[in-house]
C-alpha cells in the first residue's frame, strides 16, 4: 500500500521539481536582463539571487498556478542601457512595459522572439531608427505603444497583418511618407489609433480608416495630412474622440458627418484649410463635449442646431470668417465652460443670462462686430475667470455687477464705445489684468482697485476719466499702469512715477509730481514769483514768436509764389497710437539715425515721445500712385499678423515718397549677423531661425486671406526679435509702389541677384510662390555654410548656390560645405537641411518643394520635448 501511495505522489513531485527548475531558470534570465540595464536610482535593488522568489521582485507578476512570469512592468524607473533579448526567453511573458525610461537604441529585433506578448509598451523613451518588419511575428499583440520616441521612416505595411490589435499608438515620432491603404484593411479590431505628431507623414487620409467600425479614438493631429475628409468616415459610428487638427486638410466637412457617430464627444478639426459652412449635424448625437473648428476658413452663421449640443463644454471657432448673430441658446447651454469666437465677423447683441444657470469660465469674443450693451447677466456668472471682448462696438454703461465673479482674473473691454463710470471692484480679489482702454469712460478711477491683492496690469488709457489717481493704487505691484490721454489731475503717487514709463501718464496736463512737467506743492510766495517770471517770459516769447511767424509767413508766400503748381503735403495713417506727427518724423530722418539702406531707400530708427523706438523705411519711385491706392495696399500689408512677420505700425504719404513705420528690432537682421566676423550661431539657433522664417512665408502664401508673395526673400529681410524669434520684413512692396518701380529698385541693388531664381529674368514670367521658395533655399544655404550669399563688391564672385553645387558634385564634398564651427553632433540634421535647400534651389520651378513641405521638413528636425508622465498606461499620446 505504501509503495502504491508513493507512485501516486511521484508525478506531483516531478511537476514540483520541473516548476522549481523553471523558476530558477527565469530568475537567471531576469538577472541577465538586469545586467544590461543602468539603474541610477536602484529601483531594481531587490532583483537579487539571494531573494526568496523572483515573483516578488519589482515590476514582476507571476501566474498563481505556475509561478512563471507573465508580466514585466518597469515603466517610469529612470532606466537606461540596453534592452536584452534574454527577456524574450520567458515563455509565458504576455505583458512588457518599459515606458517612460531612457533607453537610447534601435528597436531590438530580438523582441520579435517574444511571441507570447499581448501588450508591448516602449513609449516615451529615446528609441530611434525604423520600425522593423519583424514586428509582424508578434501575432497575438492587442496593444502596441511606441509613442514619443524618435522612430523614423515609413510605417511598415506588415503592421497591417496584426489583426488582433486593439490599440496602435505611434504618435509623436518622426515617421514619414505615405499612409498606404493596405495598412488598415485588416485592423478591424482597433479601438484606438494614434498617428499624431508625425509632421512628415505627408499623406492623404486613407479611405480604409473609415471601415474600422470599432474605433473610439482617432488621433491624427499634426501629421502632415492633406486633402479632403473621406466620406467613408461616416462609418465610424463608435467614435468618441476625433482629432484631425493642425494638418492641411481642405474642402468641406462631409454631409452627415455629425450623424455618423452619435457617440462623438470630442471633435477637433482646427488649424486646417477647411471651408464651407458650420456642420449643422454635429449635435444630433447629444454627446458632443468639445467642438474645435478654429483656424480654418469657415464662413456663414452658426445655426441654431448648436442648441441641441446639450453636453457641450468647450466651443472654439476662433480665427475663421463666421458671420451673423450667435444663437441665443448657445449661451445658455448648462455645461458650457469655454467659449472662443474671436477674430470672426460675428455681429448683433449678446443675450442676457439672467435666470440662466451658467458654468461659463472663459469667454473670448475679441475682434468681431458685436454691438449693444454688455449683458447684466454676465456679472451673475460666478465661475467666470476671463471675459475678453475688445475691438467690438459695445456701447452704454457697464453693469454695476460686471466685476462680481470671485474668480475673475482677466477682463478686456478695450477698443469699444462704452460710456459712464467704471464700477467698483468688491469681490473679484483674484483680478490680475484689467484693460478698458480706448472707450469713453468718465468719472473717477475707483479706489477699490487698490484693494485687489494680485492686480498687476491696468490699462485705462484713452478715455475721459477725471479726478485724482487714487493713493490706494501705490499698494499694488504693477507691471503696467497706463492712464495716458485722460483728464486726470492732482499729484501722482510717487511709486507710480518712479516705477513706470512717463508715457503711461502723458496726455493728462493736470497731473503733477516728481519727473513730470508740472511739479507739485510749490509754496505760495514762490508760486507768485514764478508766476511773475512766467508772465515776463511769455511777453518776450510772444514778441519772438510774432517775429518768427512774420518771417515764416513771408517765406511761405515766397515759396508758394515760386511753386504754386507743386504743393507738397503729408498725409498719415497710424494703425497704433504712436503719438508722433509727420513733422516730428521728418525731423528725425537725419543721417545719424540711419541704420541701413536697401533697394528702396534708407532705414532710420526714430524714438517716439514715449521712449519706444520704431524703424522708418523710405520708399521712393512712388510718384505715380495716389494716396487712396497706397492706403488700400498698405492696409492689406498691415493686417498680415503673424509672430514671424514684422509689425507695420503706420505710414506717411507725400507725392513721391512713402514712409513706412515698423516695429524696431534691435538685434538687426540675419544678414547683419552672417557678415560679422566670427559668425557662430549654434545649430539649434539656426534651425529656429529657419523654421520661424519658413512659417512666416507659409502664412503669407497660404494662410493670409490676401495671399502675399514676398518677392525679396533674403537674410537681410529676416530680422531677429526677442529670444531670437525671426520676423520677415519688406514683403509685398510691389503692391505699394507698383510693378515697374519695384523691378527697377530691386535690379539696382547689388548682391540681391544671388537670391533670384533662374526664371526671374524672363519678362513674361509672372511672380510665383516657387520664386520665393528658391530665395528661401538660398537663406538655408547661408545658415548651413555660415557664409553670406550676397557679394555686392564683386558680382562675378562665385555665389553660395554655385559654390555648394560644385562641392556637392565632388566626392565626399557635402560634409565640407557645412560650417565647421558647428559641432559634429548636428551634422546629420545639417545634411538633411542641405538636401532640402538644394531642392528649393532647383533650376526647374516644378522640382521645388512647396512652402508647406519646407515647413514640415524643418519642423521634423525640432527636438521633441516630452511632457511629464504619471504612469505607463496605454493611453493616446495626447492624453497621457
């Protein structure tokens, strides 16, 4: 009987020994894996052969039945080094998570041997190279997350055979090329597809994505996509999140788009080139929480159907051409928090919100054509922290309760027609910024402003306020306090005089204080003495002025009698309050203020009365253009607003001359920097200048309504602003002075010929975008070589384009072109920009890339800055 029992226990004993042996073997494999890893924080310190069982080690999960490893989760442990292939010898390993570490290598081909893997997460590391085709061997994968690395090249078609995939996240990488339709035909189980933040993909949206009927999240923002939204997307009926923003999609949104997915919660189509009217069916599902259509070319009104979006929280339609009145029901949606509609053509009055339970937090409706009064109900919304409605036509008095929200932080009602007094500030103790400039407010400045503890910015200039500046305001730590051009009087609190520019107080003759034209507290006896002296001084000055007037009058009569037929008058238009006259400008255009001279005349720097500086460019050869024509064209240039364009502040006109007034950038131009001995900008700075300049040119070509050609793109016309942000200048001058004068001016400038494309000399050839791209390509060659293209002293000298092409044709000549002052670590990126520059300067215009492609190519070289991570969960890259 005993021998019989022993025989029965023998299989169990052998199984135990087998499990023990396997467990020991897995411990060795894990220790081998650890040996190739750098662990600076000792996160894996308990991975030790002296430990009782490896199933208790950090990040290890074992099966309860077999005690064999099923999961290795080492995310967010600051690990680096190499990913050893020994990990794939764990036979039951189904989950591997190494996210949020610092592994800097190619994706290991040996990972294809982890054939039991169900989920693989290598996101947010420093992986580079291409995605290997061997990934297809992981046939059981349901989740693959390689987001936020530097993986490049084409997305392999082999991925399309992983038919079990539910999560595919390749976002925030450097993938390029076309999205081929076969990639998506078999991925019918996908719930999340994230290809976002791959700006070099350069592809149309594949129709096949529309057949992925189980998709709930589709994230394709900033992925180089172009063309229309396919009608097949109407089949995505489970979709909850759709983000196609920051691409170059065009055309109209397909009819029925909103009805296709009744579960859609987030719809982001912003920053494309979509057109047409508002999609009237987006709210039928009643699940929509976020709607973003901003930065497109939509027109027409917002239909009343928006009132059906009962769960809507974020509504963003800014920077379009929407017009008409806003539906009154939109404002009363119970969950609406964010409302942005600035820079459109909306009109009409805002509905009152009295009796409405509102959760509004942020309202921005600047630069529209709204009229009427500011609704009293806004003051009852105690969740409002920002209300910005500048550049509209609002009128009447402000409601007394307008500042009652206890969380109110920013209010901007400048540039309207508001009247009456400024209400008191009682409960908004979190107010940081108050702008009521350029209205018609009267009365006193409320002393209660001085009791708001975090108030930092106050601009109440250009009104009709009177009385004294409250002494309570000196308690504030103000970064801006502008009360200029009112009717204020009395003494200014000393901290406001000493700490802020005098220009913020000008235009108030009644103000007095230290440093101001009017001193305060003059003793009576001294005041009488000063008065007597002033009377005698005035008498003497009157006699002198009378004599001067008489002399000047005789001179004017003499001049008029000699030149009656050619009167010279100046007319000016200022787009900003410059506080300077034409005469003062002309007097400042002297040789000592000249800072440069180009094809169109000299450039002077002029100091305004407020202390600021502006650049004044004189355009010649314009005698045949009327003031009306010049004004019309300059207004088009002035409305071009982009962070990479110089700001046009105004102009002065006289027959034969135009003075253009620009913002002044003290760092000068890229051309100035290139010509300085020892030019040594680091590569990251040169790349920043290239990307910003390309973005400015893209705005002129594609994004600005009037679509302006630069026609004189060169390093001298790329100014360097604060933080070395580039700003393009001198664009569109042909529109101002006429084609004939423009061509003759450009032809007269030595050195500019280097930037001219070969087809420029053809008289029948009209200016094109390709010509601007050629000129920009020359700028790229300057940045790569560190050598200025312009050779004004010797027109026959080999220019930078010919020099580069000659060296490229030599064996191993390309690296010799690169500026030797740049470290070798940047050589790879520099060679990519060299290849792009050579394409831009192709002899045949049709061979040159579009400016959109140029921007994408340069942006792909930007270093990726990863956001902080909290966990290694398989979430969309935009939501982690």
